[in-house]
C-alpha cells in the first residue's frame, strides 16, 4: 500500500492517518500486511506474528500497535497474557467481529454502529467514534460538467439493479466493475469498464488519476448502490467510496443502509438521495431528478465537498486519533 501511495496510485488516507501522525512527530513503522484472514481460512500462523516480533524489538510500554481494521490475533492474545506490554488498538467500521476484543487498550469506530459494537465487545476498553475522511490534497475541486452517472467500488455493488435502472432511463451511465459478470445484460446507454479484480493496494487496470479526472470529473452523480446482504450492514460496505465521492464534490445516490445512514444522512445534509435496496424504479427516478436539475445537482455536490472540508477529512481524523492515543 505504501509503495502505491508513493507512486500516486492510492490516496494517502488509506493509511488511516499514519502519515499525518508522522508529521506530528510520531515514529511509525508500517508492518507488512497479514497473509490471510485467519477466521475464514483457518490459518492462524503466521498471521500477525511479524507485528508481535516488531513489538518485542521496538515498542515500549506506552507505544501502540494500531490496526486499521479487525485483523489482529496474536498481538491482543499475548497482551492478555502480559507478554506484549504495549497498547493494542483496532478499528471497527460497523458491527463486525473483533477477535480478542477484551484484550484491547482501545477501539476506534468509524460509525455510531461501530462504537456501539465496540462498547458491547470490550466494555473496559477506551472507545472513540472518530468517523474517517479523505486526503483533500488529492481530490481536486473540478467544475460540475455532467456527462454520465458513475459507479465504481468493489464490495457488493448491486450491478443488476443499476442495469435495470439504466434500461428505464434515457441518460448515460458509466460503470467500473470489479471483474465483468457475463450474466448481466447492460443497455446501450451504459459504458462498462473492467477495473480489474483485487483491492486498492493491488494492481488495477485504471490509475487513480484517471478515476478522479476522467470519471468523477465527468460525473453527473455518483451511484453507491449496494446489494441486500448482511455483510453490507455489519461492515459498512461503501464507506470508502462515500468519503471519496464527498471529497470530489459530486451529488450522490446511495442505497439507504442503517450503518451508513447512521453516520451520514446524505439527504439531511443536502448532498444526495437515498434509495431502497433492489429498487431500479427508485434509482431511475433519482437519476432523472439530478439530470433534469443540473443547478440543484451542482449545489448538492458543493454540500458534499463542504462536509469533507468541515469534518470528513484525514487531517481532522488524524488530530482526533492523536488525542485518542494521548488518552490511553
């Protein structure tokens, strides 16, 4: 991830504020990613043992192992035995599991659901709801020149609903898929691009600069349309794309999920339109609304950028992260 960030292929906020902490004077070591998800692939070794080795050789009692998700196993386990003496802090997006949660010093939540889950799992740990945010230096303020409704993203995007909505619409759509689904039939007003399989830190077919300038830059509105699946609610799928749409100052049409709506009510903020799960009719109606009112759509996009500048930016998040670490 760090190598891709240095090359400009991934925005720096994917390091969860660590670069900003360095600028504040922290010493930060970026560990190699854990090799797999032990809870699903049943491979607890070596998993995060390399991080534990680093803790023994480098970290002191008041230092911190900070995981940007819920992937630690050995670090909290050995801390529960008193072998690892430093703080252990993990991060929850929503209501996902957190192995050995009671052995954590602290838990950072990106949403109210995440904070509630953290307090339930680890009543003695320090919990903070910090939200998240984009690195605004990476996201240019581009004029609103609407050409097509745009969708990208990886986790559980509902391409079937988008294809049915596009068939009901006269407007243009651009869809970047995580690999192409041969079972889907897209109407003629949709341009579909295979962005490549894998996550953001892996090799993709499109550069991040292309994504921002060639796609978001021509977006009439961004579509964050998610499948109806328990994973969507428990892990807050789409949160990363949400803050990037916000930073680009584009209006949003999003599936109303409890977790995301609990963090940001896009309608109350004047930034976007919620649609229910699996409703191509509602999605097509929302698309028509934005397409037929370009001045209103541009104003909604500006509201999104204001949200990013006032709260959902990585500098604010990193400042709150620093204060949280100071309180441990």
